[in-house]
C-alpha cells in the first residue's frame, strides 16, 4: 500500500512512519518542518520505499495514495499559539485539502484529532459522546476549535462525498523525539531536571492529565485505520496524574535534589483530563501497555542522548 503521512517529520508522525516502514509499506512523508525535523526520519531517506516532500498542507497537492494519516498540525501550546491564524489555516484549509485529495483518489483518511475538543471538561472521564466545554475565543481556540472544525469537515466529506474516514481523539502523548523546547509538560520537566534547573509547575499543579507512551498510541492509530469503525475514538492512557505528581516522579527519576517552582497557570488550562477508552478496548481491541514509569525511562534516555549531542550544560 502507498501511505501518506502528513506531519510525518514530527514526534508522533515519525514513530508512525517507523512502524509503517517496518511493515513493508510504501510511505510518503509530507511536512513543512515547522515543528518537525529531518533528524526524525533521516534513517529512511535512502530507502526506495520512502519519499519525503517538503510541502505546506494549506496549499493543494496532488498525490496518488491508498491511505492518508493526517497529522500535520503543531501540537504544543507554545507552537500552536505562536501563529494562531496559521494554526487555524492548517486545521481548516489544510484538512480540507487533504480530504479533497482523499476524495479524488478514494483513499482512506485518518484525522489525528485531540482530547482538546472536550475543552475544560465538566464530564469526567471523557467519553466520545461528550460534546465538550470549549472557549471559542480563548488562546487555545485556534487549536481546539480548529480540530473541532477538522472533525466537522471529515464527517461532512464522509456524508457528502463518501470519503472513508477515521477520527482519533488523541490524549496527551509523550516519548522519545519530543522537542526539548516544545513547552509540553513531559519534555519541559525532563529537560529541566537533566539540565539541573528548576521544574516549572504551572498553578498549584493540581490539574490532571493522563499520559500515553507514543508506541501505544501508534498501535492504536494503526488499528483504527485498518479497522471497521470510523470513530471518533479516544486513544489515550487512562492512568491519571496531577501535574505535581508528574513533577515529583521525574524529579525522583532524574535528580532528587532538583527544585520545583510554581508559575502562573495559563489561561483556559483544562483542570482535568482522562480518556474513557471503552470504545477503543471493545471496537479496536486496544489498550495501552506501557506504564508511565517505563515510558518516562525511555524518554529520559532519549533526552539525555540528545541534550549531550547538542552540548547543553548538564548538572545532575
Ligand atoms: P508535532 O508538532 O511534533 O508534529 C506535527 C508535524 O506537522 C510537524 O512535523 C510539523 O512540522 C508538521 N506541520 C505543522 N503544520 C504543517 C503544515 N501547515 N503543513 C505541513 N506540515 C505541517 O506534533 P505531534 O505531537 O507529533 O502531533 C501530531 C498530531 O497529533 C497533531 O495533529 C496533533 O494535533 C495530534 N495530537 C497530538 C497529541 C500529543 O500529545 N502529542 C495529543 C493530541 C493530538
Ligand atoms: N485538493 C488537493 N489535492 C487533490 C484534490 C483536491 O489538494 O488531489 C484540494 C483542492 O485544491 C481543494 C480542496 O482539496 O482546495 C477540496 O477539494 P474538493 O474537490 O473537495 O473541492 P473543490 O476543489 O471542488 O473546491
Ligand atoms: N505544565 C506545567 N509546566 C510546564 C508545562 C506545562 O505545569 O512546564 C502544565 C500545563 O499548564 C498543563 C499540563 O502541564 O496543565 C499539560 O500541559 P501540556 O502543554 O503538556 O499539554 P495540554 O495542556 O495541551 O494538555
């Protein structure tokens, strides 16, 4: 099969490409390198079954493929808020173009949506039926409303044009190859502890998140793509932690003397988040297998290698 992965040079996309290439598929990676990096896919560049195209999905492109994994979109608040109008364009115009492509070539299309469509949820844990509590005019709206529109477009192309869609609602995912400066909580805490600088907990650290290791997530995405259910289906690890618990865990694992400091909570920061994965379990036979401690160890090893490679000062 020939498979298009948009955002394939990014964190999740590059792990997905590793799995698809290992399966013997032909892969086209489309990326504008906003948050992605060639380093993530460098090992495939000489492989005849792999093709890299530098392209911004807000512009149309014609390709012949059998499946589209549509991941292109910055995922970290720091990056998606840097140019919010561009984030909206990527989610709306970019998704429209990729759906237009899927329609033309009759490819199956999987949208990487997000738990952010639930906003600051007042139902806990969040099942797929929950319609969310989203601020349409806040600083996160370019991303969460953008993804809600991407879901709307996907379902309208499905109803109107018979595009064969799959929609995954991805919860917080972490692992190797996260950018050390992307501002997400796991990458921030790991990089801070390795550098010997204080871990920055926003607010009191009582807000919760549920963290899924990237290998588990990729397995869920592939099962969804190749299964019979269009979704939306939540993909995430239901083990929920407060942000302070996460900071303390990473502190213990890297440097028990590392300091924890408190910074203001960003606007509209969701108070709690935990996936209800009943659908993923029953419809896809999927559930996460990698516990937080184990996934953090893999992540820390990867960050340690990369921070040493870039000669950052280490004090641990
Ligand atoms: P990432 O920032 O590492 O990867 C996104 C990739 O998309 C990058 O390689 C970037 O260069 C590329 N990109 C961005 N805008 C583009 C554009 N206009 N044209 C072409 N390429 C573009 O993020 P990630 O964590 O790998 O996330 C991948 C997808 O999964 C995103 O759609 C994100 O919304 C979704 N998701 C991720 C998480 C998570 O915790 N990582 C959670 C929920 C949803
Ligand atoms: N599109 C694309 N590649 C394709 C087919 C379509 O980028 O192979 C774009 C097309 O340029 C348009 C969008 O996808 O902007 C939606 O396409 P569709 O055919 O649904 O709508 P139309 O072109 O009729 O507006
Ligand atoms: N967070 C934090 N310190 C950091 C980065 C993030 O306390 O250095 C908090 C953030 O306020 C949020 C949680 O950690 O409550 C998860 O943040 P992230 O940006 O990783 O993901 P999202 O908010 O999109 O779920």
